[in-house]
C-alpha cells in the first residue's frame, strides 16, 4: 500500500511540473471525438456522384464539392492537396450555446449516441469546441502552400480561445492581423432586453509562413500634386565637404525657389526636415547631423546642394536651412523616385500601395444577404462581398481556395464572382456535412444557380464535381491488412484524379481508370494482377499529353523502367503513399 501511495505522490508531482510548464498558453481537456460506427475503423476515400456533376462548355475551372464530415474530407485532402492550397476561409460554429454545435464525445456514446448539444453552461463547452477545432486546423495547416493564408471567422464566444489555439497550430509569429467586421447596424437590436449590443465579429488571419506571404494591397495613383518646385542657381556657390559628401553652399540671394501652380514629373517636392523624418529618412538624417546647426556659420535661408543623396536619378538633393535665426526646421527637395518615373513615362501613372486596414463595415451586405445565391439560408450566411475582399488579399488569380465549413456555399459563390470581375481562374474546394440537408438543399443548389444563372442573375459558368466521403476496409490505418490496402487501391481513383486535378473520368474497367482535364491525363492500374499491364502501357503510350501513371505496388517499386521511353509520363505508386499520409494523421490525433 505504501509503495502505491509513493507512486501516486510521484505522479502528482510530475503532473504539477507539467502544468507549470504550460502556465502560459492554451490548456484544455482533450475530449476524444467519435464518428459513426461504420466509419470508425476504416480508411476514408472520396467517391464521385456523377449525376450531380455540373458541366459547362467553357475554359473556366472545374470546382469541387465534398459532402461528408470535414475531418474525413481533410484527411483525404492531406493526400490530394498537401501544400497545394493558397487560401482557406472557414466560418466554424461560434459555440454560442444556441447555434446547434454538437460534439460526439467518445466517452459518452452510450448516453448520447448522436452527440451532445453544447449549451453555454456545459462544463466541457470550450474543451469540446477546442478538441473539435484543433484536429481540423492541424490538418488544414498541412494543406497550405508556403505563401498560403487562412481566414477564420468567429465572434467573442471563442475568439480568445481561437487565437491561442491558432498561435499553437500556425505559430504566433504568423498572425498577420485580426479584422474587425461590423455585421449589423447599431439601431438594429437583436434583443431589447440585452444590456450590450454586439455589432462586431472577427476574422483571424494567419499565414503558413509570414515571410512568404505578400498581400494584395490596395493602391492609389501616385500623385504629382506636390511636385511643384523648381530651384534656379544664380551663382557657382561655395564647395565644402560634409559627412564625406560634396556640398555646394548658396547664400541667400544666390538662388531662387519657384513654385508652379500644377505638379509636374520634372519638378521637385518640398519636405520638412523635422520630427520622425530626421531619424527615418536618409535626407533627414543628413540634415540633422550636418546642416541643422550651421545657421551661425552660413546664415539663415541658405541653400545646400548635397551630392550622392536620393533615389530620383538627379545625383544630388537640395536642402534649405532655417529661415529665421530662432528656427531649426529646414526643407529638402526631392524629385520623382526612379521607379515611379519609369511607370509614369510608360503607363501615364504609377500606383502607390496603401496599408490594409483592419476594420470593415459590411452591415448593409449582411442586411441584404437572405436571398444571395438564390437560396434562403438564415444561419450564419456570409456576404459574397466580404468573402471576395478576403480571397482577393492573395495575389494569385489562379489560387486554389478551400472552405471546409462550406454551409450554404458562399465561398464558392464569392470565388466565381471574383473570377468574373478580374478574369481570374481560381478554383474552389468546398466541404460540408449534410446535417439538415445543408449540402443537398442549400450548398449544391446555390452553386448550381451561380454556374447556370438564377432569377435575373446571369450564370458565371465553370463546372462542378460532386463527391461524398466513403470508407474502405475493416481496420484503422495502423492495423490495415493486405486486404484493406488492396481495397484502398481499387477505390482510390477519384482521390488520384483530384490530386492531379484531372477530374473527368474517360474510361474505367476491371484493371484501369483514366482521367483528364483536356490538357493532361491520369492513368491508374489498380490491380496486383499484372495480366493487363502490357495493354495498359500501350494505352498510356498512345497518349501524347502529359500523363501521371499510378501503379499498384506493395513497396516503393515505381515501374519506372516500363515507361522510361515515354517522355510525357511520370510514374507513382499506390496504395503505400496514401497509407503513409493516413498513418501520420492517425498518430497525430491518437486518443
């Protein structure tokens, strides 16, 4: 008994030390999440629902809609799209206590087989939500490109927890900003009995790598209005050396400053050499260090022509000293910067980028949101205007955009509308479950409306492939048998097609599958039995377009020699690479 007590005391001390190490940061009870019995110990795949495909004869992208639990969809995407996603936008449950958020606690399945509703006073309220979100955000991070970015919409119920969670998952150093979004007018009260009225929601913005992400900043035409000054030298002046620079001094009366009525590319701009300019600007620093205190020696109103300063191509910069004996401030005169000048001479103007602000008023957009997309969806719908603005912060007009809390499909609508506006070719991947028929009755019809047109709205074109999560085998990935692996290979065709973005199946038989996007092919030989392999190789050789070939293999053998004479072919194997990805995820989230 005493030995047991000592062991218990030792364990308590160990836990105390562990808690001390975690004093700063986010600590919560990890609550194991359960899924349906028939998928708990199987391998996830994606299966197309061909009858729900929407095909348009244009050169616009084919988009992807996945019906199923987003955890399983993200697991599949970790194989197909690891490191391929440019932008993620999600609008997860806010955990308000009344928004329908349910958590399927594996420890309590006998009492709550369909999951537990999470009211505000639930003791595990935040732990359930964090357990739910952490797994999904970890999987999402793997999908982002190095210059990728994720936007997460939230309100005050979980904002503080979300920020700490994202700091752990993405790194605090990769927090780009928090946008504050006004979602309703102040005079529109939700409940007159409330003491406080919430008008603001937040959008957390994290980069995969802050140093690789370059936001698409707003810009204005570079103004020439202030470039109105011309300086005329009336003498040769006096040459001296200051700070290793040649300086020509012109006393009062030996020069003239002329101010024109309109700005011009060949004129100068006057800037006060004072305040922060004296520390943060090369010209300001020179004035502060060498010219500011020369009025006793040179007199007031002196002009200095300093060689070797400036990025305007002049080779010099003019400074004027204080105008009065009691003053210290002076001016310096600069020309149009070289990069601006070349833009103006070439295009007639130069754009000047502005910082991105972090407050936006979308009250009007939220107020008119009910029928956007031709479907009425009241719960948490976001305006396309806001989503367009967020997606457009990434410069890539061919970006792959993911939303794994797709809801009514607002993100897909926004991506297509943005493509229509700027000629982009962004592709979206939407994932949502079908609780309350949200996928079949809201998301899919909305995307169909956007593509085909609805009411008075013209269709935006493009195509869509509809997939469902499905499951193979009878064991989890760590205990997968050879039979499970063979089954995965036999049913991995759509996964491979999605990975290569060749979504149109053109042929399938008992041994092979072929997919295309019209410009390249994916060819799959999914049988261990090689009796049809020579025929398969011949069929691949007939394809002249770039082709990725997948061949069943128990190991790392890539069958490269069989296709070595085909310069248009790249060879990969299945199912081992898929299983390896799934194992990594299983170990990451082992409970």
